[in-house]
C-alpha cells in the first residue's frame, strides 16, 4: 500500500511499547495500493526476528474495524492462512497513531505471483470455498458499503463528470444489470472477502500460503465474490476468461461448496456485476485527483491511468461471450 502517513523510528517504537513483541530492528514503508498505509516491521525477540505488518487506515472509520478484526480472528481460528490482529498489553487490537486507527498483524510467508497458472487458480478456488464455508457459520454482520445502492448512487453522480458517450454506455450497462438483479434474490449470501485479487494472495513456491487484506469484506452474494476473483485470476492478456484457469478455480471451489441451480443461472450476471463495480471504483479514483494524498500517490495514479479501461473492456467481453457456469464445470 502507498505510504501516506510518514512514521519515524521513535514513533514506531512508541507504538510498540504498548505490545509484548520485542525490539524494533528495521522498518520499511510498503509502496503501491491506494487506500491504506503499510509498513513492514522487523522485531527481535531473544530467540528470533519476526516480521509484522503495521496498517494505518486512511479512510476506514475506526468504528468499522471490529468486524474485520473479528472476522479474520474467526478464519484464523478455523485454521485458514489469514493474518489475525495482534493484541497489545491491554488486549486491544486497534491503536491510534497520528490520529488514525491502526493494527499490527503477522507478516505471512510468501510473495505475490506475477504469472498465474491453473494450479494457482485451483488452490485459490479451494481456499475461497473454505473461507465462504467458515463465514456461513459466523454470526458477524457487515453490509457491503460498495454494494448495489452504492453503485446506483455513484453511476448517477459520475454522469455529470464523464463524456456523454461514456455516460450513455455506463447507464445502459447498469440498467441491464439492475433489470436482472431481481432474479438473484435466492442466491446464497454470507461473509465474503470482496477483493481477492492475486496481489492479495501469497505463495511460497507454488503453494498458496496466505490471503490478506480483508478490508472490503462484508455480507453479500458468495457468487459475486467468486466472480471478482475469477475476473482477476483467470484472464488472459486480452481479458478473456482462460478456460483452463477458470475451470480449475470453479471446480476447486465447487468441491468445497457446491453451486446451486440459481447460482449457475446467475453466473454471467455476477461476472458483469463484478467488472462493473471495479470499473466504477477505478473511475472514481481518476476523476477525483484531489483524493491523491501526496505526490507518490499521484504518480501511482498516473502510472495506472488506463486501469479503468481494463474493467470497461472486461465488462464488454462478459456481455458478448458465453460465460455460463456449466461450460466450465463439464470438462
């Protein structure tokens, strides 16, 4: 994540004095991302040095954090490779630093992959199925702050900020999606990750060793979460769905949580909804340059300027290609 809140060694050591973790050896800001500030913290104990991640929340209100902390606690307790927040000496998970909420979590082993294959997709499909199954047992609740109501509001707001041709296309796509949404009332819902792009997964070699960044998690359609994941993990360079990768991910997921007939019917719609949602959120990022918090953020936006077009192109492809679920499950 981009570093918006600058910390020095003194400030970090002051924060660590609230914990039973050890002594700070080194710290390093983590570049990239758009919403939070993250630092690697290497902390020494008498036996070894452990790496942690300090996350400072630039946008999320502190009142929303207990859900994310409790959710990752539950997933971690279920034996899933998810980082649970560290408690301080007073058993508090949420801290404040420079007036902003923050948490510290263990740094899971592994690294992000740049080139994905069917084996990687199979593993993430299986793990997402387990995450959803665990969430179905949870009593936690959190509405999707970027769900249908948010999308409806944002596409109306953006109609005053975009070229007419773009507005016409956006409104047409959204109306088409909305017209089909009543048919999804029977889709299974539960707790979802909401943002399981491949840069939120860690691999050691070819083995999936962790899933991170649950700060878009909420209660929503399980199939929507799967569509978000497939639209990132299973695409070719032309944004088409790769049949091998998609089949591997969907079959692995279905082996953990079988699809209902209603989900099979709704799959093409969920792929379009997922593409539309991220197209809208990326547009918002780029039509509001005042949201850039520093020059590093602005430079990052400029490097990724075509990012919204990726999701628009993906949406167009999901409209014209056969993306029915059986075609990926029948092999």
